[in-house]
C-alpha cells in the first residue's frame, strides 16, 4: 500500500503526494497526533482545536474520493512499524515540512525507519521553500518556477488500501493530551470552505482597503486577508492563493482606469509581495533550524539572557504592562488568536527593547497565542523584531505614539481594557498622568484597577538602542553581518540583480505575512 502522510497540508487539491500515490497503487491516508510534538512549549489548545476542525473537513473530502482518513496517536516510526507488519508499506508520500526542531528530529527518525525497512519516502516540495538550498542568489526565480504551474485538481480516482490498525482511530482533546490551556471560542474556524470563503471575501471586498487598513488593529481584522491560519495548516496551498491573485490582477487590468482599479492593483501587488515573503522567511528556518533557539547572528548570543525579568515577562504576557496599547493588543490576541502584523511587531519590540527580555520566552508565548503559528515565519521574525540579526534596521516602537496613530479615538483600547472606559480621551494613552481626582472620577486607580507602567519606555528604549548598537560597532560585526546576509538575505530575481554585491540590510524588515 501507498501511505499518504498528511501533516500541515490538510487538503485534497494541489496535493502532489496524494495525486502521485493514487497513481502508484492502493492508498492509505494517514494523520498522526504525535505526543512528543504536542508537548512542545510552542503548542496551545487553540492549535489543536483548529487542527481537529481541519482534519474533520479533510476526512469528509477524502470520503468523497473514496478514502477514509486514519487518525492515529503515537510515535510515528513505531506506528509505521505496526502498519508495515499489518500490511506491507510500498511507499510513504508526504510534503516537505519546515517546522520546529522537534519536527525536524521526527523527520530524521522517519527517514531512518524508511531506510532500515526499505520503504521509499518521497517528500515533495511545498510552496517556494527549497530544501538543501546552496545559496540565495536564484531563490526568487525558483519561487516563481514553483508557483507558475496550475494547481493540481483532486485525484479523480483513488483505490483505497485495506485499513490496518482501524481500531486505534483517535481524535484527542486538549485535556486528553494534558495541555494546560483550553481552546478559545473567538478564533477563526478551520476547513477548506472557510479558507475559500476568506480568500474570495478578501479579493472581492477587502482588497480596496487592504493597504490602508492593514496597520491598525481596528481595521486590520477586517481589511487583512485572514488567510494565515489556512496557509499554516495547508487547507489552501500557497500556489492556489498566488493563482487567485493573478486571476484577480488580470481582471482589474481589463477594467477602465480609475480610483478603484488603482487601489485594487496596488493592493494585489502588496499582497503578492507578502506571499513571496511567506516563503522567504520559512526558507530561513529551513536553511538553519537552530535559529529557533539561538541568534542567527552569533554576536548577539548573551545580549539579554542574564537580564531576563520574569516579573516584566509575566506582566507582558498578561497584558498588564501599564501601557494601554500594548495591553489591549495582548488581550485581543489572547481572546481571538490573531492580531495584525504591525501590532505583533510592536509586542515583540516592546518585550525585547523596553523590557529588555531575551526573545526566546516571549517568542514561545506568542507562538502559543497565534492560531496561525508558522515556525518558519515566527522565529526569524522574532529575531528580526528583537534586533539580533545584525542586518535589519532596529525598529523600536513608542507604545504611546502607536496608540495615538492607530487608535486615535481609543475604540480598540476601551474594547479590550474596560477598566479604562471612563479615562479622559486626552489621557487614555498615558493614564498614569491622571491626577488623583481624575482617577477617582474615572473609577480607575493606577496601581489598583490598572497597573502603573512597568518601565519608563523612553529611557528603556534609549538604553536598549545603545546596547544593541554597541554590538553592531564591534570590529567583527561587519564580517558576521555578511555571513548572515549571504545565507539568509533577500535577493531580487536574477534578471533584476545589479552588478553590485555589497551587503545591504535585508529588505524583508517591513510588513510580511506574519499574520496577514
């Protein structure tokens, strides 16, 4: 039998492993809940909730093709051993996956099992990430080469294999797996239909406001594509989204020139660039899996570790820093599993610079909070927003200015911080400036009803900037920056490259699909 191992590719269309396995012989569709991976510190019940919904939907779609989905729980090599004994495995098929270090170790164990048992494992590319990439120079052209073919339809005919181990079918709950967290009711819903609806809604209704609305947490939830959890779980393929964008662009090019056409084409251009960045960032983790745990630029190892403050970290995690915009964003994220990119960057920047905490623990907290957690995007972004790459501009966000710029009427802050509902508008971004009389009138005593600021954000930001720049001024900093850029820096497509090869900041530092 041919086993199709589903991982984060929970669909039947544009699924090359499924199509090729169907042509090779009887197929067993398999998904495995792996306790070792689910016990990792980046896992939350919201991830499991979204996953189970997506798997239920995949099961229905496979049944329409004549297949059932076998869902097992356990160590994958051991389960493959039992499946091989019960009914010979002639081939294992899957997409390549760029996950955390635990999934990387799992893949090596599966590869060892396949070699020992003479089972060919055919891993096929997913998206624009290139395994064993030698250099970045032609990567953009490779991305286009991968995206250009028409997405594959679902296989028209699949012969099902006999079901060994059918009695072990499972769909574990968070409590059953020992997860301390619980699912959240207000996260996005999973499944192919929800993914297609989000894509269609974005292209037909949200697109015109996309560029203007993506930066604010008020408008971002409505104007961003909201495709990120569907891409991270693979209910849509990246290529399907790219082709939808291209079709929409062709449509708008055929329309009379005007304000709407210009806005649509500009939005499509911005969105497509984020689809490029999606793979660009995942490629970083694919090429160097260790950056989940250590700085991509080795000169920054040890920069903040010794100064880590558990108290400041707890306040940040709970949305109790005393800075309303920071706290509102964190509480919104807790409740919904999503916040727009700029606010994600601000949360990380505030933790790394103003709170001066090492990036690893804050990165894990956000990984647990993001329904759309994608390790390959997440960890490079965490490091970039923390200023430890050595090739990106330092981005230190002023939390007061960000609130005034992106929530000038205080609608978002008051929604998520009801204790500040009666604070005067002119003091909402800095409630600690209220007099005692104003605090009593607002029913919000600073230090009792809402915390005082955990740090002086201006002084803390200044000290942090100086500390990071001190590393950049070291004699060996330029050579290390060149090494990082050579391995991970973005390049223009070959046809657009200039003759100059000088090191420049990686232009992936702006808006990415980190929650697009």
